[in-house]
């Protein structure tokens, strides 16, 4: 039995009827190569492969046990009633299935909350894609993983060869019975007794970090607004990101769109730029800024101030290797959506990311986790619901959207014997941030997964298409 951290518990507390805490991915595979091509990728074959990897990923057999009255963070236990058939499922697109049908189906699946009475993950084999392809959509609750631990799951499931790998002998699995309420309440009482001392230490550290936190919000904005003084910018913005159509309460329905760009072209831009120390991530962020600008102009909704992106940062150390759960922080970076020239946006994006990293480095790495630790689940959930009702995240949010870029493997991989052709992320949205862009590199491409509230961004596929347009425009700008 293992207790969730406060940060892990926050991803549970944030859930409402329209906000879900799970994240996912879509793997496009060459179904013909699976299982020797006879009969190709099947549900039975995929289920057997996933079941054989369960000993490598213990969290896939863990389910939640809630503390009575929500007085403390929940616990993970080994599910005594684990049933693999509940988690691995199959559906088919009308043949020949196209990418638009796939995106619609993934959006519907992603809009369904996970059953908290079972381990918090599901996997769907989606057949019927044209070109002999299949898709494997998976989702898992963010309370169990972050970007790094999610990568550990992929490492356990994917193989370097279509023949798979040698696996350890499967041991018998019996699970564990849920603890009784008295035991859970007793543990909670002990945890509550320790909180005054922990709170004193946290407040002391927080007081020392206040100048750095304030500067982390102000400095990137000041730079893109023409070098204004930080204090002036803070007073004008009130630590609030500019308003956009996707910064509003979200519905329970989702849109998902995807795009891929050649990694070689992106690296060529990095090498061909005059920017000192320009990174691939700077180019990716600039591409996102350009696509956002195009979409906002299309809807006559472009703010005069730059948008603000929240960029997740892993604070996982060697001591946390192999652990599940979340070890993340967050930095804020201004997006130069207020600049019309692609080359100017790239240069400004590089400066903004450098400033964001400098400011983020002055903030304690574990601050987000430390603060979350004191959030009693029953109160945290009510706070999230009240915030949604009062539309606080729309009126006072310090950022417009999350943008995450996760480096992936550059060698061919195989999923249940099928060659992995593409890997697209499917992340989460919340009230006030109805759009998320996550990028994963694999082999020679960058794979973009965009997810949004269906009502706020109904034409998400157009925004995804703007990424290619922006890459072309940036390439042309740097060649002149």
C-alpha cells in the first residue's frame, strides 16, 4: 500500500463533470507486421502482450483506496480483482478509415472519465485504418504518471525488435485487500499531526522565494512588450494572461488533432539561425506561437499582448528513478504571438525561453509538490469546483495553455510485434485552459498532439495545419 503525494492527489481533486485528469497517446502501427502478418494485429495478441508486461509496470495493476471523508490523500493497492479484459478493448473505423475519423474517435474516447474502482488506465485497438495501419489509443490517469514515468511505461511495452524480448517468469498475482476505514483514519491522524512543522518549513521557504516567483511572471512578459520595467508590466497584467477564445470554462466534449513535422527541417532552422544557443525546443515553441497567432487572427481574436505558455519541467532526480507519480514543476514563457514576422518570433522565443529558464531556476524545484501536499482532498475538490463556478481560472489565470515537448527515441520500435510508425500525445485540458499542445519526437519526426474543448476550439484541425504553414514560413524567412 502506497500513499499518493499531494501533487498526485491534485490531479484527482481537479476532476469535475467536464474536467478529466487522464492523459494518453495514439500509436500508429503497421498492422501487417504484427504477429508475423498472420492474421495481423488482433485484440487477443495485443492483450497477451500487454499482460506479459504487467510485471514490468506494477502501477497498471494498482487501484485507488480513498480515505474516509476525504481527510487525507488516497492510497494505491494491488487490485485483488484485476481483469485485463476490462482494460484492453477493440473498436473499428468504417473501412477505409481516414485520419479525420481517427481523430473523432480518439476525441470521444478521451472525453470519457476513467472508472476509479479499477486501475486507472485503458487501451483501445482501433482497426480499419487505410494503408494496412492500426492505431492503439491508451489513456492513464495523471495521478499515476508524469512525462518521465510515462516514458518508463513505453519502455516496458515497446520493443527494439518485432520478435519482442525475453521476459521474466510471470509470478502469481493475488493483489491485496483494501485496508479498513479505522486503519486509514489512524494513518491520517498521524499525518495531520506532522503538518504544523512541515507547514512552518514550507512558509519559510516560500517567503524567501516570493521575489523570484513574482519575477518569473513579470520578466518574460516585459521582454516581449518592448522591454518595459517588470513592475510596470506586473501592475498592468495583474499576473493575468491575455484573454483568448480557449481561456474559458470547458465542456465535457473534446477535439483532438495531430500533425507531424520533419525533425531534420526543424534542426536545420536551428543551425541556420543567427541566434546564439538556439535549441530545437525554441523552434518548436516558435512554431506553436505562429500557429496560435494564425488561428487567433482567423477568428479576429488576437490579443495585443503575448500569450503565456506553461511549460512542464521534470524535477525527477536519480533518487526517483523507476518511481511512478509526478515529479514536475512548471515555468512560464511568453509566446511572441504579438510579432508578425516569423524570424522575429523565433528570435524573441529564444530570448523568452532563456529568461523563463533563468527565472524558474530561482524557484525551489519542489515548491509545487510541497504546496500540494497540504491540500486535503475533500477541500481541494470543493475548491476546484468553486473556482470553476466562479470562473476564476478564466478571470485570473497566469497562462493561456500548456505546451510540452518530450524528446523520444530515435530508433525504430515495435508494439506487440507491429512497427511503430508514429506516436501522437493526447493530453488534458481544464477550466480556463481549454487548449493543450504536446509534442513527442520519434525517429525523424516531431509528432504534435493538440487537444481542446470541442465548444471552444471546434476547428482544431485547422490550428494543427497551421504548424506546417508556420514551418514553411519560418524556413522562407531565414533563407532571405
